[in-house]
C-alpha cells in the first residue's frame, strides 16, 4: 500500500505539472490543430486522385496523424520536466528519500499517458465540429485514444531517458526535431500506394506509417480489430523500448549518486 501511494503521488504530481504549464499544453494542442486546418484546406483535392482511399474529406484522412502529432508534442514535456527536476535539485531529494525507484519513472510517464489520451479526445471533439465522421463510431474513437495514450507514454519514456542521460532540459527539447522528422517520412499525410522512389521505401520501413494507417482504418473504413492490433503493437513496442532505455538511464544516474 505504501508503494502504491508513492506511485499515485508522483503520477498526480506529473499530471498537475503538465496542467500548470500553459507553455507545454497550448503548443501541444494548437500546433497539431493548425496543421490539421492547413493540410485539410490545402490537400482536400488530393482525395479525388485515383487510388486515394475513399474518404469524405482530407480531414477524415489526416485526423489520425493529428492525434499522433499531439502525442509527439505533448510527451516531450515529460523529459523536460524530468530535466528540470534534475537541474533544480528535486531529483536528488527524491532519490535520497525511501521512495521506490521505479515510481520516479512511472509517475512521470503517467503524466504523458494521461495528457496523450486527453489530447486525442480534444482533437476528436474539435474535428467533429468541422464535420469529421468516424466510421468506426465511438468504440473506434476509444481504441484510437487508447493507442494515443500508449504512444505518448512511449515517446515520453524516450524523452525521460534523454533527460536522465543529459540532465538538460535544452538537450531534451533539442531532440524533438529528430522524432518529429520521422512523421514526415511516413504515410502520415499521403497514402503509400501513391508514393514512389526512395520516399515510398522510407515510408514502407517507417513503423509510424503502419501505426497511423491502423488508426486511420478505424476512421475511414470502420472498426477493424486486426488493423487496431497492428497500431497498438507498434505503440506498445515503442513503450517497451522507451521504458527500457529510461530504466537503464535511471540506473546510470543512481549509480552516479552511489545509490
């Protein structure tokens, strides 16, 4: 029970820290929505191309990309907050206390998971105002937001690992373009079957392509558990890899403290 209370307390702190930082929350919501508006207006005619998936609008095609974008943006805050704790000395006080070491990671990642899940619902609500129809209905929306939460936890764990290794919030923020560039080398904004050359090869090899397409299927075709399973497996794989790196990074920093 004592250990559970520690996990809950640090998770609550991470969630509240996120909500108390408009500089993290507002850009994570505003930028994906701005990109959604721009791409929906600029590329709507592309839906008439032969071979383009049958959609009501480009908005329906790209909403899954917007949700993934939001997860990428919002989860970087986990690493920035961890680096801030290290720079401000809170991390040192935390490891000097008798808290479970894994609660330091779990608490921080729960903030990313909660924010990623909430973000996805915000995007769905706003897009629905502008005519979005999710063919898979409410169940599909629940499944997509669940994957968004898992992905946010995975990307958050990678950013936390970076923070534990560097101890610098600037270094964590500087790593974001590397993650974000993967989105533009995927089928996030255009179907793979209409690509050619090296870009199609890159998109084929990019796991984000297959994850986004698995989510997109729920929106444009209807509920498809096989496609959802692919998307969830990729998001879960990122989470497993990220938490493994974060665990190793935490162990290294604790060793530096001789704890």
